[in-house]
C-alpha cells in the first residue's frame, strides 16, 4: 500500500487542537508574565483561518462562524478583564486612554457579553452545521483520493477537463439511490440525481455544498443506461504530490465507487467506512 502522504498538506480542522492552542498559552501567559494578549491574538488567528476556509471552500458560512467566535472571545475578555487588557495593551505601546477602563465598566458588562454569546449561538446553529459538514466532506474527499491512488505508480498524462468514460456498471437505479443516501448520511460525498444520472460529488477544494461553482467539483456519475463517467477537477488533481497518469487515476476512482456499490448491494456498507478509515 502506498504512503498516505501523497496528498499535499492541508489545514484541517481538529476538534480539540484549537481549544488546546487557546488554553495552554492563556494559562502560561497568566502564570509567567501576568498579561492578557492571548485572547486577542487568538481571535485574530481565528479570523484569518475563517478567511482561509472561505476562499478554499467558497462558503461564506465559514467566515461568519469564525468571525462570530473571535468576537465572542474578544468581548468576553473586554468585559471580564478590562484592567488587565488596558495594562497589557499599554505595555505593548498602545495607550487606549484613561477613560478606557471606566467606559468598559460602565457600558460593557458580562451581561452584555451574554447577549453576544446568544447571537453567536444563533449564528452557529444556523450556519455552523453547514461549515462542520463541509469540513467532514473535505476529510472524506482526501480519503477517496488516497484510495484511488493506492495502486498507482505511473506518472505521465496531465490533467484534461473532459469526463473520463469509465466503462459500464450493472447496478439498478434503486441500488444506487440507496448507496447515495448512505454516502450522504455518512458525509462521504454529496449526490445529485438529476438528468438521468446519479452523481457522487466530492472535492478537496470548493465545497460540494457550494451551489455556485459545481463545475469545479470532482464526481463519479452512474447513468441510468449503464454507462459510467469520472471527472476529477484540476484543483483536486494538483493536490497530489506526484502527477499520476490522469486516465488511470480516473479509472481507479471509478473502480473505488464500483467497489462501494458492490459492498452496499451485499449489505456490507460498514466495510466502506472501514476502507476509508484505512488511509
């Protein structure tokens, strides 16, 4: 089996790492120097990450969720630690003026921050699930591309912008609809059942949840007439460290989905998850 590092490094979200990167410096800063720069620097980093995800996925929800998180962090420490914030900023050469702390104490309390937290909660409830789903879909896409490249070694033909005709399939539409429902539920890919095809859509770039840039997404399409086609986007193709023979890569991606369909047909869909987690 090939090394799992054939995909270029990407910034992937981890549930616990952001919390650790916030709490550890915050505690160390408090214990060692007594300042309070960490929440403000961390908030800036959160905003930057939101911008990165916005341009990478094409989802404004990513930036909205990240910006809301940064605002909640900043406003909490302004409300709960106005004096330390003032002294820390003054040490850094930024004098906010003698009225800064009295103004905050008079106009910005933890109760006001709770209002910001409630608004942020609404933002996350309405937009955050889209962002989280997009992150899960991206992780699944990385695994799909790793699976497709496991048995490849040839380096040659470059990218072409035409769908690759991957042969024939023998699955009924109902069987493929069942597979599509399973793949959607497990956040492996997004599916489209229009136009006489059942299309399995995935990408390591623009999110499949972005409805405005569907032409930039990779997919495997099973047609009702038994034909099958594979399209790998230019962005996804370039994420490989090696420029594998394009037709062979498309062929292997098609075989991966044929294998998934066989597993689902034989009621062994749990093996799909096992296979994806093996890379």
